[in-house]
C-alpha cells in the first residue's frame, strides 16, 4: 500500500462513517431520469460538494431533461489532466425510496441508485479530497451527466461530453464496479428503434378476409430480424416488446415491435439501418404498410488506447495488494463511449463494486470504497510520470 496516500486519507478525516453519510444523503435525494426537477436537486447537492473542495462548477442545461454538471480545478496543460466522470440520474421513479430506503446490512449498502451510480459520485468527492491533501495540482475535470439512463435520447449531452473531454490525458468513468474485480475497457453500443405497421381492422368472424392483420405482418418482420443475429458478428437483435390489436375478435389494424440492438463497432450502424429499412419496407401481407423509427443510437465504447491504460492500472492494483483486475467488455452502454469518441484513454466500471443495478436488490460493497480510492489516487499520481498516447494528441 502507498503509505503517503494512507497518511493523506487519515489527515483529511476520510473514514467509513463519513463516506456512508454523504452516500446516504445522495441516495435520499431522488433523481429519476425522467424528472428534471429531481435531477436538479441532486445536481445542486453535488455542485455544493465540489465547490467545498475548491472546484469551479458550471450547471449545463438541456431542454426537457435534467442538467449536467462540470467541475474543474488545477493548473497547467489539460493534456496532463484527468477526467472523473459519471451520471447523477437513476432509473427509479419518485417514491421508490419509501419502499426501498438506504440501509446497511453487514458489509452491503442498499437503496435506489446506491450503486448506479451515486456510489461512484461519492467516490469522486473523496478522491478529490485525498488529491487535495497531497497537493496535487494538475488539471482535473469532473463531468456528471443528468440524463444517461435514457441514453441522452432527448438531448445533445453525449456530444457535449465529447467536447468537454477533448484533449485530456485520461479518464475514469465511475460507473458500477464489478464484483469480480474486472475493469471495463469496452462496451457495446446500442440502437433503440420501433417498426410500426398499419393494416385494416375488420370483424374476425364476419369480415375476416377483408381485414389486413398488422400483427401477422409484425410477426413476419420478427422472423426477418432474427436472421440478422447470424449476419452480424458480436451483434444482437432483441425484439423486447410487441404491441398490437384492440380485441381478440377483431383483425388488428395496428401493431408495432420495439427492438434493442447491441454492437461492438460503430462501423456497422449504417449497414444495420439499411437492413432494418428493407425489413420495414417489405410487407408480406398485402395492403399492410410499415415504417422504421429510430429513437436513439448510443455509440460503442472503446479505442485502441484503453488497453495501455488498463495495463497501467492493473499493475498498480497488483502492486498495492488489490488483486489482478480482468479486462472486460460489457454489453451495457455508458457515457464512457462519448469520452472515448474524444480520443481520451478511458476506463469504465471504476466505481464502488456491487450488483443488481436497476432493481430493488441493487447493492454496493462498503469495503470496496477504500479500495477504489487507493487504486484511483495511486493511478492518477502514477500518470504524472507516464505518457499515454491518445487520439487527441495526434
């Protein structure tokens, strides 16, 4: 263990009780992703905490969604600077905390957003506190988005994150830490879309042959979509929802399917869109019409520089007795994708460890807080003496 960091943690009063208290305060501020007012409330809390630590902050508004927050400190070339990133919105609707409050059970802490990802934001406070105690003065930027949980579908926040990250040396995205000690160097991107089909309603008994079944047409399209799972490598097409019809004794005039697509390389996006448009346009049921509506495209996370960064952090983890973390590709998307688009080496899943995000079973492991503080502060200090190649510097 790095004794200098341990001494700094002790000198600035970092202990489990203090960490749990700020964690509890954040979890009790409900910030459902579709409630901008709730996201504003947690944003103001985080803003105050960052300013107490000496950061300059800016709240960045986006129409119809919660705000994002930028905090900066340090001096010098941002090419030597570090990004600490995350999101403050959660998937939990207002009132959920009444039935699933913040609570501690042995070495686990439960509550809505305790892991995804108020635990990661809490870590940022204490990482900054330790760095301040160590007189670290290189540039640091904190980027906290407010609408990550619905993929920035109604905002341009993703592009905003890319612009803010441009030129920095490295980034830690403080998303959920994996209980097997893995570090995320890549994530799949995603496309959310809907195929809508219109037919002609008719009485199922008296006029069946005069009707045009939108559900039959949607069923044909599902079979065609299923074939795409074999066409594209490391890509999945999942029809997760089907809606259609009004009554069992009526030929359905309208039906739709909702599709989730996950991919590892943004280069396939246009080809996938072409195939989906063909499926939408090709109607087997005579008289049916269909259209494809793409609701959101979230880019894949990963660039060729993340592996070098991972190797550095892995060696630091081993040398400090924190285990050997695996290099992991995950299927779930995150804002690390937008940092990666800026050409910045980025590691994701650097937050507190835990499991069961987005459920009432969501928990975080308390002991992992100190481990992560030690690992990330050590890594930031080591980066002072290392050169990481990034697109932004080329």
